[in-house]
C-alpha cells in the first residue's frame, strides 16, 4: 500500500488528476518533472526527477531535508538543527532529517519555457503521514477548511506590481557568490512616470509579451498587463479564483516570471522597492470576497439600501482592520517592504477603509446587487507568502464576524483620519504579531514562535550591517 493510500492524502479529484498526468507524461515524452513545495517565504524549493522516477514517487513521496524550513531569506539555516529537537522542539526536525514531498496532481503543468519538463506542486509530510506544521500550504488549507465548515469559500483576485529590467551583468564571477550573492547590474526598459501610456507599454512589450504568452501557457487566469507608474514597472492582474488556487497561482506566477525573464536576458524582481535611482515601490493588492456554498451568493453583497456592504461584510472588514497591525508581518514580510508605507501616496499608512479610495488600507468596491462586491486590501507587498497573506485575511475577517465588530465610517481623508498606524518597520511588525493573542491561538503558538524566530534572524543580520547612510552620516563628522 502506497504512502498516499495508507494515509488517505488524495481526494478522488487528485486520483483522477494523477491518471491524467501519467498519460500526458507519456504522450508528450516528458523527460523530467520538477517537484516543488512553497517554503515559509513563498519560494519554491524541491527536486527535479527524471520522468519515470517522478511517476514512481507520485504515491510514495520524494524525500527532502527538513532544513529547508529552517532558513531565512539569505538561505541561511537559523535554527540549531543538530541539537535535541532541532531548535523546533520536535524530534522529527532534528539532525537535518528528511520529510516527504507528496505531489498534488491537480497542480500538474508542462512548463512552456522548458517543454520537456513537467511541474508539480507538493505538500510535505512526516513519515507517519502527519502534515509538517511549519508548511504554509498546509496551514492555509486548514484555514480554508475552517471557513468551509461555516459554509463559505474564499475568493481572491490578484493585482501584482513588479519590475522588469534588462540584465546587463549577471555578476557571476566567483567573488560575486555569497549568501546572498551580489545582485545583477541592470538597465531600464522604460523611464516610467507616464502611467498607462501606450508609449511606455510598447517600450516594455518585448519582455511583457514573452511573459504573457508563457503565463497563459501555464493556464493561469491572466486578465490584464499594464505599465505602472515607476521606471520599468508593470502590473499583471488575474481573474478571481477560490480556495487554494489563488495562492498556488501567485507562487507559480512569481517563479515563472523570474525564470522566463532570465532566459531572455531580463531580470524580474518582486522586491518592493529596489535600491535603484528613481525606483518606485511595488504593491500586491488582494481583492477578496466570501461566497456561500449553499447559494453561490457573495456574502459581502447587499440587496439594496445605501450600505455598500452586507452586515457580514462590514463585520469581516472590521476584523481586517482590528488585526491589521499583527497581520502586517504576513502581508509585508521583508525589511524592504516597509519603505512603501508613506503618507499621501498610493500606499496605506494606517488601518482604515474607504469606498473606492486608493489611499486607504481596505478599498471597498461594489454596491447593492453587485455580485462583484469585494474588499481590496492594499497593504501587501509582492514578496509576501500568499498562503500566509490569505490565511491572515480569512482569520481576521472571521473574528470580526464572530464578534460583530463595526468598521466605523468610511475615511474620506485617509492620511488625516485618526486610526491605528501600520508598523513602520519589520521589527515593529514582528513584535505586533508576537504580542497578539489572537494569531497565537488561531495559527498555534508553535507556528507563531517559529515565524517570529526566522524574521528576527533576518532583522539581526540587517542590524549587524553598516549601511551607506551610517557611513555617510558619521564617518567624517565624528
């Protein structure tokens, strides 16, 4: 009996998908299949197996070391994995032991830019069939399950800004290697500042068209391709999907864009604010709604009257605002991302909402009888782990529903309205999460402590570096 069967890991839909993918591998003569899982940062890690071995591992799993879950954004292991409990307080995590990647057959794709290569998104399990508790796809699935028990589905549309540059020097000399290595030297594809002009779009079109074609080839529900305000900055938007799908799509999209761009002499980055002259910060706006499984109706929609949201929707919105500070570490998980929160910009700086106002944190769109009524959270950065971003939204919103919280009036002057300010640094955001009893209970103390540990390790490395600012400020003066 296989590992999958023994522990009941696949649904009937996944079993059918596994049969289809076996046929596709044979029909297309695929040579290799990449098995990947999203780590704590939303980065894909895994192994590439020759096709026959990959098919053989579908139901038995493929081993991968637990240290993948112990790394910060420099890929340094920041837990003492060779001590008792491996720094996690779990015997299964010590000594760089293995866990099993088990493919989700419904995610299978053939990569358009590598046509003899298949791709599968995986979940990770201990040898006894238990989900690894630090795996964020598992965590998000459990949150969706809780929502499903209430009779609802989570629907999300993605609106993602990022930069594409011409790659001038990949910095591949041996002395450029490191943890992390030297970033590449790049040049612009457009000067920017001509938002949504066709002229700027056409300047970026050679790269945008290559990416657009392959993103559609992956089956992602692309809706639009736009040029953004800043130099070499663009935005891709996607049609709404439900459940695990929008988070899976975001992970695949980011990875695909970086791979496609690099193969064609470009460098794509989802870093929020690159340290380049005139660079403009990028955001990830998450459009979300809750849909009834019984009726198929949008639970945020009102039937009539003057209110833009149903009572359920207002309570959910209030929950997002109530837990905004503590959830910021999930929506904006990098030190760099906090460079984006500035007053009188197109990014929020406090926990407020408004009706179709781009200065607020939560922009309410729709109205009475509008099935597309939704909340657009403008807080996120494009580097966020989508599983944690979306899980934090559902949990916060449902707490607002359970407690019947009131979001207060719409903020028409978003940078003057009195409200809780969003954290200004990652350290402040980590402290807000660490001190928050709600997420400690909703996500489990073990996961919160794990995530806080990784983020604090990144912060400590940052604090140990002498910045250009410090050198310029103090070297001559003192």
